[in-house]
C-alpha cells in the first residue's frame, strides 16, 4: 500500500503491506510478498546504517580485549563510537576510540603508512591488548589502500593477530552486509586457531548474542544451571581468545539469526557443528530454547527444573503487569529479528502487535513476521521518518517500541515509547528480563505525563 507521505516516491508501495491485503496470508498457500533487502530508493530518507556500521558496531565491536581501529576519516570513528551499549567487563571501549584519521592528503598519496603507524602507536599505548581489528571504510577502499597487507605487516611487528575487515560502507544495501563480512572474517581468520584448555562435552556457543545492557547476566545462568557450558558468546563480552576456540563447541545456539547465522552455517560445513535457532525473550520462547538445548545433551530434567523455578519466580510479577497492559496496541520497529522475536512476548502480556517494521530484514525475517502477526497488521520494510510519523498518527498505537532515531519524534508527538535496541532500563532477555521489559512498557504507557504533554501542546496551538 502507499502511504500519503510517499506520493513522490511511489516505489515505497512494494515495501508496505497489510496482512490480509490482496489475499496475503489468507487461507493456505498465499504468501505475503514484501520488497526487502534491496537498495533504498533515491530520495527516500532511510534510517539504515552502512556495512561498516554492521561490522564494526554490531559484530566486531563487542570484542573486549582488542583495539578496534577505523581505517578512514575521523567522522566514521566518532559516529560509530559508544552508541550501542554492549556491556563488557572492561570499560576500555567506552573510554577510547582509535582511527587512522584519513585526510585529503592521504586520499591523494595513500593511507597505508598512516594505518600501519596508527596500529603500532595504539599497540604501544595499550600493550595489554590481545590483538587489533581494522575496519575499512569507503574512502581508503575507493583509493585502493591494501589494508589486508598492512594487517599482515603489523601482525608480524607486534606479534599479535591483526584482523582486517573489508567492511567499506558502500558494499551492501544496509548494515546487514556488515554482519556478513564480520562473520566471514572472524571465521576465516580466528575460529580454529587455538584449542581450549579444557574441552567440554556440554559446550555451546551462544551465537548472535551481544550482551545489550547486560542481557547475558540473565541468559548465562540458565544454561549453566542446566549443566551446559557456554564456551563463547559471539560476540557479547567476548575475548579474542574465545573466538579462536569456537570450533570446539558441540552445538551453536543462534539468538540473532539475522546477524550471525552465517558463522553457524560455516561451522556446520567446516566442523560439522549443528545449530539451533532460539528466541531468548519471553516465557514460552525462553523455555523452548532451554528445552531444545537440553534435548541435544540429554539434560531434559535439569532444564525443567530451571524453567519451573524461573516461571514460579516471575509469574506473579508478570500477572501484575499483564493487568495493566492487556489490550494495548503495539508498533514494533527494530533492525530485523526483534520485530518477530517479540510478537509472542506481547501476546503473553495480553498486548497486540498492530504494526511491525524492520530496517534491514531479509525474506526470512518477513516470513516470520507475517506468520506471527494477526490479519490487518501493517508490515513495513525500511521505513523513513515521515512514514513513521504517519503510521503513529493513523494507526495510533498505545506503545511504540523502536530505537534512538525514533525516540525524540515519539516524545514530541506525545507517543508512549520504549527503546527496544538499547533498552530503557534492561536487560530484557531471559525470564527475569521480561519483568523489566513489562515494567518499562507499563511506565511508558501508563505514565500521566503524556496526558499533560498533549494538553499543553493543544493549549500552545490555541495560543
Ligand atoms: Fe541482531 Fe541485534 Fe537485531 Fe542486529 Fe542492530 Fe541490536 Fe537490532 Mo539495534 S544484532 S539484527 S544490527 S538483534 S543493534 S543487538 S537492536 S538493529 S533487531
């Protein structure tokens, strides 16, 4: 369907679909089609990020004990620093950023020397780091700098792994391509380059788990109490050494399917490691994730014990919030998988998803969204700011769950809002995270402030 604001870019029509419209999702066998993972139409003010953002900010960035150096202009480093609060048990990366600082003269004469010197200097300042990750940006890629060769020379000089990520921004249509580059590079250059001290018969990798606001504090104990060892989280709070031994896990448990199925697939092919897809938000999904993992290892009884205890603990609290949230309409707009991960969670709280959008979802993300939402739900690919405004005005959700880019427009419109990317409070994952998620939603929806804001705004209009 075409929104009013898209009159001048009718191409957007293919990216906006209502379930049930033209038979989409009706009965059996009529698939819902939506255009996705394609270049943004010129003139459309997309909110997408670039390949560099997906590689540096999402996949590589959380690794805690390496220097992350941006090979490019200083802006690429500054604007990719500190916006995604994946917590590590060191604040190294909250304090410092590293960049080769490519300027005009380097574009003319080449930036390789500058990159090499930057690596050597950074390593000299922080000799305790265990390696260096280099992220390439558009400008050095366009002039043909050979960052890979620089990485090789630097590695020989500092006697540590120096990994080059060819994640220049222009490569893909969104940050999604950067996830792919990050997975490929880590798999090729690090996985399997060391052996664990003590191999475990119950070892898993949590793949696509980035420890947003400490999510892993809620997730790790669940697996550990079942008797499962988490060898590596790819890449939340990970050490470079953890990445090297990933190949020794018996099973990959994939949380973010969009950003990390690549490495699970590559490990399956190369090492025969099977993988399962899970959702670790909400009661039903978290329980299913633990059950499936337990089944693989024959730890079913242990899983049931953990699940029963956790549900008993959170149930009364969830019931309290359910009463306050029941019947509320939600618009979820996330990068990709969270838009479908959370549909079940909303149902568990008695809420209904009336609109779902993703920034860079692929066909499989939209299939899952269409499968999970009710008929009539609006599904949008790569929405722009004007569309978001129109949807909020026309569909009037009780709650909008999106990210920093949408936060202030929501506040200005008097729209109850929760930050689903970096969380309002958090962590939201696991059983206990659901209490915090529900509490933040309750706070947003039922806060008296919105009534006051609207009244004041109306009065100002009259004046
Ligand atoms: Fe995966 Fe993510 Fe997401 Fe993602 Fe992201 Fe994120 Fe996200 Mo923001 S890795 S795809 S690129 S779950 S940063 S932790 S919340 S858009 S839906």
